[in-house]
């Protein structure tokens, strides 16, 4: 892009940060985040922060991810907190997962998936009282875990068959 004198904008950096997150390129992602702010004077928005939290969370760097959330220049959205909650589930951080869910609930985020993630964190650490507490909380709010489903188009399926 730069050779062609096309300068990156906030969307360009969003794509690069997302790619770094999925590729596990933490140092590169942090460098691009800094370049975005320092060299191009692009103020990160909640989507950029969400990519950074996802990148750090995938790498198991939960303390660093929480530090990013705590020091964001904009208000963390439920998406940012859910991203952190998902990373806590993957890496088994009960305390931070509980904090993330509390923040989601304080923002009126009453999605069944948030409860299921926290319940899974407790279960992975054999903290069955925590699992029970979360499930009771779901019952009180009338929340039910919705089963996942997929749809397969017959034409596509027939092309995939040998």
C-alpha cells in the first residue's frame, strides 16, 4: 500500500489487527497498533481495541488484555468484555471471567451465552457450586441456552459429496 502511496485508514488497521489476532502474531499486532496511533494519528475505536483484546486473549495474555480494557480511551463495549470472557473460558481464568461477566451484566447484557461461558469456566476448574450459581441465575432471569444449528444447502452438499 505504501509503495503505491495508498495510506492506511482505520479500516486497514482493523483488518491487519484482526489478521494478527488470528495468526497469533502478538508482537506484530502490538507494533501495528502503536504505528496506527503514533505514526498515522488514527485514534483507536472500540473495534480496534476488541481486536487487541482478542489477540492477547488467544495468546493467553489475559492480564495484558485486561490492562488494555481498563485503559481504553473509549468505553469498553459488551463485545470487548465478551471477547475477554471467551479468552477466560479458553484459558481457565475464573476470577477475570467473573469480573468480565459482571461488567457485561452491568451494561444490560443478559445473553445466555455469557452465562454459559462463565459456567464453563467454573466447570473446567471443578467449581460445581459456581456452575450451580450461574445456572440458577439463568433460571431466575428466564434464560435458556439455545442449541446451535446449521443449515446445509442441498446443491452445495451434493457438490461436496464424492
